[in-house]
C-alpha cells in the first residue's frame, strides 16, 4: 500500500511514554517520521492545502488555517491559534494554544492553558495542564495531566492518570481512574467496566 493509501486508511499515531513519537507518512520519502523529523523537514504554512504534507508551526502567536488532508500537524510554539480540517495526527506543544480540529485520527495536547474544540478524533491524549477542551466524539481519552477540563458527547474508553481533572461525557463504556481528586461524570446509560484505584476521585453515573 502506498503512503497516500496508508494515510487514508490507518495513518496511525504511536505514542511512547519516553520521547513521544508519532508515526505518520512522510510527505516525500514515504518513511515513518518522528516528531523531531517532522519539526526538521515538515512544511511551514504557505496558504495552500496540506495535500498530505507534514505541517510545522514553530513561531509564537501565529494564526493558521490548514485545509485539506494533512499528515502530521506539529505545533511547537506559544500563543498559536490553529484550525485544522483533517489530519492523521495533531500534536500541540506549547502554552496558550487554541486548537480547532474537524477530524483527526489522533490528537495530543501538551503544554499549559490551551483551549481545544475537536469535532471527531480517534485517540485523544492530554498530557498538559490547565487545558480546556470540548470534543464531539472520540474513541478514547488518555488523560495524564492535571487541572484539565474536558467535555465529550461520547467517548467509549476513558483513562485518567492525572490529578484534579474534570471530565464530563454523555456515553462511556470503560472508565479507569488511577489518579487523585478527579471528577468523571457520564450521563447516558451505565458503563460496562469501572475501575478506581486512585484517591478521592468522584465518579458519577449509572453503574
């Protein structure tokens, strides 16, 4: 299968605990790229469609609109406002980033005090602190930061390892909490699996 076909079908992001790596199609070589590779060789916004390219935003305060289908979108700057139509992966590293995503297979939110609006995402990872996010639907959320406020229409799989987070969703199937002083609320039906091995967490919903 060619690189373009891979982006359409899987184009998956592989997140590793040490030195996070996103696997995605390189726009030129077709090889898998680490985030540092993307930062070094990705395209800067040029007012044109992504057209399957890796895109890098590395200047503070930029306002960027990315149309078309992107590969990896990497933000390594502060105070950026970015609107992404479609991407294999969106990674936001910095403070005060405002992210709007229509569709992505994976989104990673790091840094501090960001705001995100995401319509549809496969895997959402929140590693930062003080982030506010409104999400339509997600396949999974892995929340390891602290002081974040997230709301979903639905997310089947919820993992909360951080502290002092607030997560509200309509539907959920599996909820696992290992951190402390988190609040998780689900409103549409009972969850099938629930685990709380942390301390002073508040879990509210049918069981």
